[in-house]
C-alpha cells in the first residue's frame, strides 16, 4: 500500500505529496530546554577493542582504504560523526508554566594532554609548585591523563612532600591529585595532612580525597574529624566549605552500598514522561498500549499512577519526572515544603540556571529539608530549575531499576542513544504495511536500531558494516538480546542481497567533528543511487542524519525515490533530520 501522500506519521511529521518540494517539519525548538537531563548522565560502555583512529567521524568504524565505487577512497576516516544523544525535551504543561532554560551545547573536544607534557609539569613542581600542581589536578579529572599520572607518580614522594609544602594552594592541589587517584595506599599521608593542616581552605580537598578512597581507615579519620567553628564572619565561608566537604566525604563512604529498588510510589502521583523531540505520539502510543490512561501535552506524556517500575519499562521515554510546583518563589523553605511529602531519602539536589551562590542555596534547601543531601548515593534527584527569581520543582526517581537496554554490552563512540533508536524504529514501522518486513541497516554499527526494531515486530534483520570491530559489538549485543539478526562484513556499496528489502533503517554517517561534510559527498551520492536497487517496489528507507542538505541534494537527482516525510528531532544539542523515502 502506497501511503506516501496520505498517511500522517505518528510523530506529527507532515506527509509530502509526490512532486512537491522536500518538506521538513521542524519542531519549534526554543533555544532553551528546561528540564532535559545533563549530557553527562549517560552510561559509557567499555570495549575490549582498541580505540578509533585519531580522526573519527562517527560511531561507525573506519573503512580503511576501500573506495565506494569509482570515487576516491575515504582513507582511514570513518563514515560519520554521530552525536551522542542527550535526552532533551521542552517541559511545558497547562498547570506548570515551564521556564526556558539555556540549551546545553556539547563541549568542544579538548586536545588530549600528552605524557611528555605531564612529565614537564611534574618536573617543575619543585620550582613552581602552585602552578604545576594546579594544572596537574585539572588534568587528573580526565581518565587518560589520570592513568598516565598514576604511572608517573608510582613513587608518591613528590606528592606527599607537596602535602607539606609552604604554599597552601600547593597542598590543596596535591590533595586533589591524590583524591583523583582514589588509591588506598595514600590514606596515611592524607590523614596526617588532615591532622596537621591549619589553613582552612585546604581542608575540604583533604576530606574529599579521603572520601574518594573510602577505605576503613579513611572512614575512621573522616568520622573522627571535628569541623571548626567560625570565630567571626570572615571565617564563615571557609567553615561552611569544610562542613559541606565533611558531609560529602561521609556520604562517599556509603556510595557502594546499593539502595533497595523501588517498584512503585507510596501513592498515585502525576508523572511526566519526557520523549525525544518529535516523538511524543510514539511515546503516547507505547504508554497507552501498557494500559495507562495518558494525555499528550507539549511538554511530554502525562500519567497519574503509582506504577513507576512499569513506566520505567517504556522504551521511548527519556526520563520520568514528578512535577511538584511551578513558578515557586526562589525560597529554600517553600521548596522544602513542596518536596518534603514526596521526597525519598537520601536525595541529591540538582540546581539549574541559578545565577547566585549555588553552593549556599543548595545548603539552604538541604537544611530546610533537615539534611539528607547525598550526591554520592541517593534515591531521588530534587531538580530545581530557576528563572527570574522563581523556580519549577521536580523529583526524578533514581532508585527505579532500568533494565530496558541491558543487551547493550558494547557500543561504539557516539552511538545512537537506545531511546532515540526505539522511537525511530516505531516511527519507521508506521510507513510499512508488511507484517514481517525484511529490514536492512546498511551502516549498522553496534546494531542498536535493528535490535530495537525487533522488539516491536518480528522481522528478518540484516546489518551491514565495513568494520569487523563494529560487527563484533553488534553480534555480542544481538546474542545478549537473543536476537535472530544477521550481520555481514561488507562495504554497503558492494553488497548484493539475494532479495530486496521492505525497509532500510539507518543512522547515516555525518561529519560534524571534522567541521565539514565533504568527506561524505561521494558516499551519500553513491548510497542514494544504490537505494532503488536495495529496496523492493514500494519499499521504505528511513534515514537519520545531520547531513540533511547533502542528502536532499542527492535525493533530487534520483528519480526512482519519492520523499514520503521528513521530521527533525534533537540529539546532543544538535538537530538531526529523519528523512523517509519510498521507492517508486
């Protein structure tokens, strides 16, 4: 059934009639996204495989020196640079006027510091202790540099001596470096430093370093420590910092003790289900299919229930939030009053868009709640989003088990987020009439799109990729998912299937990290030209990419493909486009 001009996709993307110009239904994205989680929240996956080459364009592996046809080869650069997904969505509801928070844009990748540069810094500790140790403590926050520094400081004598240096800032940063190592061997040196330190602004770094180690002896020292009392107002700030660090260090001692999992709320409560941009109707359909009475608002899907564990199983939900108040005065006591009846302890306070003294305000809210703020181990995140002297307050439950994507044993750098993949798979199926569509992912990477599609419909799945490393990850993930998907080690432009496909679904290569799409021009042109040969008559291709202008120009020169629909979503602060093509 050809529904290229009549069928409306469930996401709200408008269909495109034959012969019309390509249409992109862009959501009215504010430059601000109020309640989306920070991009640092995503789980990283380890791999036993070696890292990618220096210039990687994507989560797709590198393609060596094979050419795609008679076009020049791409060298050792991979197909694309797919952005990691950040679960951002606009939160506005009729009873909760949502503010517009600044959008979090991805950080520019910092150049990795070399071992030689670190060695130079270490060698200058004796002559420039403050400058050198300050730089080293900053580098130690990054895993690669930290591992190199641990090797350089195999003999800790220089750092232990720095804990007794005459310059307070040198002592402070030496403690920070040791805290980054979090090695039990450093416990005695830090305990000695804590017992002898007389400069108050140094003490918090020593306490936090002991908390990072969290050994029995470190715990004894933390509990035995008695914070000072401010003699006058000039000492209040430093004493407050010591008190805060002391509480954090004590909390860190319990971080590895698991909290009991929560399966339901004490009483039914309104729950806001946040979806990736453009996929609200997809999430609504999944929610109602599980038996919930739900409504779609422009901030997300709303449900009133106590069945929080069942909601957590929804594959198209980015996060669950419990709305508590909107437009509340920025007052610690009033925030505590609305949070106290719902908040589960221990909790963590997440303060967003606050322009004043963040630490002081967090302490004030925690004090109004009677304590219990524990960033190391918490059941609830108390999210306070500030705007012009008022705030919106939410709770994000964090102790609800999330087992949706446990099959993802391995992932490639910047792989598509599984929630985005789940939404994209369901969106693609809205254009398909076949009960068991034969499906191809020509740039399959670690296989997430195919495995999410298989969760929705029984189908024959084939993933193609040029990298054996990527296919190793895909096969391992497929085995964990008990999937019947097959994976082929092949350049897609040389792939000759026995039968054409009903559906091609893929996260296409794109090259934002290198700042140009030139590397993709030949690939896109040749791939679009190959699509009519890969698709069955009436077959659908659903292509996800940031290179939408390049893709559009290639489509316009291919008469055997009809543009069925387009929509724009969001991932990692970028706006990739989903293009749906139908073969004539």
